[in-house]
């Protein structure tokens, strides 16, 4: 999936600092090739991950700023 998105994103790949995705019922944050990737899906349904591995109910509050 990551490679597919990068191939389609073109010039925006070099400007991207973070990617947010959902649906997976857990929380996971990682950095790959300088891009922070966050999976967030802890808003109410049964959680997938085990204890200590992203299994907690949560929400994100995000502020976007800049020239873009």
C-alpha cells in the first residue's frame, strides 16, 4: 500500500511529513523514510491489538498549519 501511495502522490511525497489512516481498530505510530505514519481507529468498536500494543480507546486532535 505504501509503495502504491508514493507512486501516485508524485511531487507531494517530498512535502509529506505525516500520513493518517483509520479503520484498523488500534493505535500505531511509526516513522518510515522520514514520514510519520499514524493508524488510528480506537473510537468505539472492539479493539484488535493486544494489551500494550495499541489496544486502547482514543481520539486525535490535530492542528495543521503552514504555507500550504
